[in-house]
C-alpha cells in the first residue's frame, strides 16, 4: 500500500510573512485564505503552517503561550476553522506545527505547574542555540531552569506523565477539529539524560538529542494519539543519522512517518558551527543525499527540502541568484524533486526568491541573528564581518515578505511590513506565475510528474559521475523504466554522454541533444 503522503508535495507557510489582509503589516489567516487558489493551482497537496498559536513572539510563534488559542495578529479561531474548511474543500490537507519541547515562559504552566519544566540547583556550561547559557535563574525558586533556545522558551519535562498527558490531550483537540497532521519541532530533543553535566565546548547536544527515552515517548504518543487518526507526521530532528532516522520512522516502530535531516544543510559550515562559513563541495552534497536515498529506501521515507523558515534561500546558497537565477532555481528544483521522498516547498521558493542584505542590524528581527550579532560584537568582531555571516546564513533571509506583485511592499501589505520587503520584488514576484517559462510553472510540472509517475515514488536511486565536482547526475529505476537526471551546478558548459530515452523536462528550451550541458542546466530523460 502506498500511503497518501508518499505521493504528496508539501508547501510550508510562514504566516507572519505570507499575506497581510488588514494592513497591520503582519501576515494573517484571512490572508492565507485569499491565496488558496494560488496554492491549489500550483498543485501542492499539503499545507504546513508554522505556528499560529497565541505567543508573545520572542521566537515568532515557536514560543507558545496558549496551545488552544490563535495568535491575535493572525486572526481568530473562527478564521482558522474557515481556513481548514476551505483547504479541505479544495482537496488539500493542513498540517500544524507542534512545538512541545518547550513553551513560552508566559504559558500558565510555567507558573502553575513548575514540575512541567526542568530545574537544577547548579547550571551546566551548555550554550543555547540562540547564544548565551541554556540556564536562567529564578529567584522565587532559587533554581535554574533549562532553555535550549531563548530564555523565554523553557524546556518541558517529558519525564512527567502529567505533562505528557496534557500534550496528548491538546493534540487530540486539534486532530478532532480535523487537522491532518503535525510537523514536530525539535522532537528529538524532548528526552534529556538523567544526570546532565558540563560538556566540551559547551555543546550539550549528546545529552539531549535522540536521548534515552525519546522512542518510549513517541511510541506512547503514537499509541495514544497518532494511531487513532489518518494523518501525516514529520519530526524535526537536527543531528540525526539515517540509522537513527530509521528508529523514528520504520513502520514497525510505530512512531513517525518522516523526519527532517539536517546533514545536507550543514555542508557549507566549518567546525565552528552554523556561522563558520565554508563553500559547499558538490561531492559532499551528492554523497550525503545518496546516503539518505539508500539509507531509507524501503526502510523509511525521506523528506526532501532545500528551504524552510530557518534556512537561507537555496538559489542564493547553492545556485547563482545574480547571473543565473531562473536557471539555477529550476535546476535545484529538478535535482530535488526527482528523488524518492516527499518534497517540501517553502513559500517563495517557487518564485526563486533570494536572500536579502540589510545594511543595519536594526532591520533584522530574528532573535538568533540579533543575539549572535551582540555576542560577536562584544568579542570584537567588526560589523562588516558579522554582516557577512548574516547575509549568508541568517534566518531572516527566508522571512522577508512573500513577493506577490511589483506594487508597494510587494503586494504583501498596505501598511508597514513587520520586516522590510526584499527590494528585488520589483523584478521577482508572483505576477509572473502564469508565464509558461516561470519558475512557478516549472515547479507545477515537477509536482504533476510525481503524481502521475510511479517511478518517482518507488524507483531506486543510483548516483552517476560520483567524482565530478560540478555535475549531479543520478538515475531512478522501477520495473523496466529509467529516469536519468542531469544537473549542472556550475556556470560552465559541461559535456556528458547522451542518455537513452527521450527528454521529459529541462530548464532550457534549446536543449542540445549531444548533451553539452549549459550553465546550471537541468534535463531529465525517460526511457521504458
Ligand atoms: O535555525 C537553526 C539554526 O539556525 C536551528 O538550530 C534551529 O534552531 C533548530 O533547527 C530548531 O528549529 C526549530 O525550533 C526552534 C525555532 O526557532 C525554529 O524556527 C524551529 O524550526 C525553537 O522552537
Ligand atoms: Ca494582518
């Protein structure tokens, strides 16, 4: 049996930046409703909403104050119910973000149920994902609480069965409403080792990632909640190998359907972590994606992504957003969408939206970026050097407003946008989406191929030209069919052998049959 989500394509919406319906500068749920036909036309099956729950927005909704309430700026529960109905009316599904590794410190639990959180008399030396310590002192209790992220995001104590029950009850409440699944935020961090201790370089991850009880908790969650519904689940799991991934998603384990790997997102960083920049070596990318294609073939299911709200824009990262923007955006899409798994498209990716460069740090809104800037500035690093890191990796690259048109504020808002629009909206925007040569129409074709061609869903994966530093070539095979996917990751012409079969799709109209691949060319051949 092929589960429905194996033929689906997911579209991620970051509601704050998607569409503002009332001119307050903040995207909202009525704005999403206005754009459902645009999404339906693209052909995506599942919409994943980044958090829309009540939140003081220290981390843009990933700090939840009330799981049963919609954030005021985004609308009301009635707006949400209407969204769900209109999504279902169009035959699409809606997946919610589930953030249960931590809450906001403004959640009533933090006052009324301190035993739902993690307390110690002495802090460890761990460094938070958002700079500084992972511990904050609370006078009233005379103890420190753990926060892997901001100090307004205290970690929940999953050892407490009452906390787990409260989470399951909340999940059932949303599923009973009819939502179609969850994307689970840092779900592999919910189990910490019993005796947490100082760690080399303050990196405590081996004490909280894929911890001792995480599989016990997820099996319990599956048994008590997930298994009762026809839904899809995807876990966000930084620091997870294919082998560990199988423990989360092998069907006999009855935990989750998919996880997000981070390994391919870490290939352009050096040993100092995310801000320690290093150019991508294409061979590393090929070998890593091959490892995941093989590692989960018939023993799991891959999620396929280049972008999300935490990552820079892929066309600026692995493509060329200056001279070959349209070509490289389509090439990257081709490379990903013919692999085995469920593809995720992040808003604006289908338009080839790019990274942004604001001069002043004040223009940035992301807590991770701002905290990093302050920390590095204190350490004596120059403004220009810090900005280089932010331009390459900052999360706000993904969070500038969706570029709907060439009108004021890209058609996102009639007011003042909460974060500035990327000034390139006059050239890059959704007005072009009906143009047959647009990136949008190209994505639409890729999504349609996945639906109608079983080989895309089931075929095996073989990497070709392994040693080539500029070409990413692979085949998929299924029964007597073969797909050969050629992607040129360089701005040079590259010649390769002429494949068997006929051209299925490519990003150059005047494709040369002798297979001299033009700059950033992608072409797919089909033989049967
Ligand atoms: O974004 C990252 C690095 O830049 C990651 O370390 C990220 O913080 C990590 O993948 C967890 O992300 C998720 O949880 C965070 C939230 O800020 C992210 O937006 C979310 O995707 C805390 O809830
Ligand atoms: Ca609004």
